C-alpha cells in the first residue's frame, strides 16, 4: 500500500481523491500540487456545474447516482469545525428533447436509466407541452425528464468544500506546478515542483485536468486528452419560464436557469474545435449563429434576450471516446490516471475520488468497479460509445 501519495491537480477530481484517501486512511500522506490555488482558470470553477443520470452507459449512470447522493449530503460529509458547506443544489432536472429521428435512442436510454434506479420520466410531445407550456414542441417526438436526482449546483463551492475538508483531514496543498518527474525504472520516485521542492511519492495521481497531457508526456505516455474551449453565455430575458429544467435541445444547445437569468451554450462543430484556444476569448459567433437562433426556435420568448456576461472554460476532452480514463497505465507501476472527463468531471468527481482511493489503498475497486474506464480500452481500440454527449 502507498504511504506517500502525490496528486497533481487540485480541482474536483484531485481534491476528491485527496478527501477520500485521508478519510479512509489517515496514515497515508497526501500532497496535492495545484498550479492555481485561486481556481480562476480551472474547469471545475468555469463549467455549467450540473449533474444528471441521463447517460447511455450503465457505469456513467451509476457514477452519477453516487454523485447525487454525495451532493445531497455534502453538508454532513464535508463539514469542518462546525461549518457545513452548501453548494446550492437545485434538483431542477434535465430535459433531453428528441425529434422523430432520435426518439428510439431516447427510449433505449430511458429503459436503461430507469432499470438502474434513475428517476426519469419519458414524455410524448403532448405531455411536454402540458408540463412546459413555453416550449415549442412542433418538431419534437419525445422528451426525457429527470424528476429528481438531476440539476445544477455551485461548482466552485464544491471544489472549495472538498479542498477544505481534505486539508482539515491532513492533506497538504502546494501552490506550484509539476515541472518534472524522477523515476527509478517503472516507478515514479519524486515529483519536482516549480518552486524547486521535490515531493517523494509511492503513488502519483494525474488529476491535472486540461493540462494532464503534459504530465503524461513526462512519463513517455501519450494520453488522448486535449484542452477544448467551451464558451458559456449568461442571458437575461423578459420570459418567465415556470419549472424550467436544464434543457438539452436535439441540436445540442443547452440552457438552464441561473437565478433570474439563464446560462446557455453548446459545443462547436467537430471540424471547428481546435486545442488550447485562449480562455480569455469567447466564441461570440457560435452564440449569434447557433445558440440564439436555436433558443428562439425552441422557446419563442427567447427571441428577446440580452447577453449579460460570458466566459470560457476548458473541457479536458478525451478525443478517443469522450469518457474518462481512470486507472494504471501498463508502462508505469505507480501512477493512477484520472483524466479526460469531457465535461462530466464535476458530477463524476465523487465516484472517481472514491474509486481512485480504493485502487491506491486496496489495489482494486471495492465499491463501484471503474475498470471499464481503464487504459485497456484505449490501448486495444475499444471505445465506450456514450450516446448522450453534451
């Protein structure tokens, strides 16, 4: 068993691993190297911060079922010194919409999700119109709505709560970048930080998010994870949308309430999605050409809206199959990867932190088996096909 664990990356994944390690075994020394303690550029703080069970693969559904349980009990789980954190969880539900072309897939996904215990209702066009009268259903065949267990929350608050709890349990956070790895054969012995300090490790965890590729290169490993920019727009509108969920249009455009306003976005076309675009820029053309027309079509009252704010964050995008890569690589004995969540990191963070801690402490998963997300599928070219990529 590893007695000294160094985690590179202190976002939701790294901090979740640190929390579960220290909560499970206080004898394990945990050091988290985080380049940006303000989290100003972290994916955890800049995302749309939501959780759903509406996936098409059983493992993703199971990870999010644990995730919602974790978020619901965060006050008790992550309390420090009598201060119970709140992440302002709103279980407003996801609403996936489908045209006739996508109805069969929606029904297949719904059958899987409900079999696994997710609280999802399948609605036809008439039922959609009845429950969401502000919705244009003329071109819709069906929708799947999360009655409970789905919604949105304060992503930055979650990261801070995990970090503070991990620190209270004895995890050490270092404000630096990992600039080099020292090895002895198949094992990493030290992580060298940008401040010059060398951190001895029995186990290294790559939780560097959108920057995980650089750390993997230090091990001679090519991980198919790239930083892909995603722009989010906060808009105001005179519209009053009663019981508004997080809505996913068949085009992939999404929106959800954010107080009295709404946030919205979509992924750019695959042929216009380069790596490492600057975060201080926003794709306004995507809003003008795609997002706004789609919103106005789906909700006519959105014709009159105004952009109040906008920002960009990175997806740590796994170009292989848009699912996380979790576990050991066969070329290195003591490095666990937890990368490539492709926009699902916040909701899958608790299950990942628990699973990685089990792998380190016990050499195997003892609760939810995350091995299907291991390196083997990548190296053997067996992608996991997730139909509900957002």
